[in-house]
């Protein structure tokens, strides 16, 4: 099983002809998985196509470097049980 890491994604998204910065922190195992989740999340939340999203930087960060409260709380859990 792969080790879960914390990633910080920085980039630009085009909203109403203006490029705006974004920073998203997500747990995951691979960079390709994280990039796809960012495209999916921003596309559904802001109705953007992938052409209007530019990912500039993806890096692995330590849990102590996390700034988002929900990510910090998620990292403190022992396990997650998902019900369908």
C-alpha cells in the first residue's frame, strides 16, 4: 500500500477574463491523482474547463506546514470509514 502524503497545489484559474491565484492542500498518494482531483474540484465548483485552470506548482509538504484546518483534522484521524 502506498503512503499517504500531503500535497500543496498552487496555480491560476480564469474567472471572468481574470486570472486568479489558488492554493489547495490535499492528501493523496500520487501527483497525478492530486492534479486530477484539483481539475475536477475547481471545474465543478467554479464551472471551469481544464483550459481555464493552470497548475504551476505541486509539492509534498509536511503536516506541520498545512494551513487548512480541515486538512489538519483529517491528518489526525487513525482511519476513515466510508459508507455508501
